[in-house]
């Protein structure tokens, strides 16, 4: 079995467990066990993929990222839709040192699809839809609602 600090990616996990079939759930379970990751990390990842939303001044905001003081400060210099953009902006390329821009873009698109589906499902009749925002020059990938 793997040591707690060794590298374990999905392909090596499958190879070490041949000929048995192990899927995504077994891999996630094993990583949480081997790396002794805290359970709240799982909930934070879940919240990233399927967040709670707030409606402020008829604009959609991520509840987990909303700060009233920051909102008030931004409102002094920005319109609400620009404030919405900045307060919901999350950089994905910085989540892991080895993540490429292409990987971040794939993750971003899946998260954006999830956010927009939830916005539609919840019938949020407010301004804003999730989208991917790229800084191609710097190789950075973001997601936001605006």
C-alpha cells in the first residue's frame, strides 16, 4: 500500500489494484484515508461545485464568498454588475501547482455548467450567469458570475 506522503494518482491507484476494478469513488475514499484529509475539505469542494447563492440588489452572489464590507467598498467605485464580477471571481489555476491551464479550463467549464444549472433549477430571476474568464497571457483560468 502507499505511504501517507507518497504520490498517488488515479492511474497508479488502478494499476496497484489490478485486476480488480476500482472507480472514482474508491479512489476518492483512498485518497482521503491515505492522506488523512479533513472531512470539511469534501464539503468545501462540494460547495464549490454546487454553491449556495445570495440575491443582493437583484444580482447573484456566491454565499461562501460574500462579504458585506467588501461589497459596500466596491459599490462606492463600481456598478453592481462589476461588483458582482469581482466578488464572485475565483481563480482555479492556483488550486494546484501542477495544474495546467487546460486542466483548469476543463474544471472551470464543469463548475460553470453546474452553477448555471443550479441557478436555472432554483429559478433565480436575478441578474447573472456563471462563466469562465481566462487571462490567456498569464495562463490563468477563473470562474465568476456576472
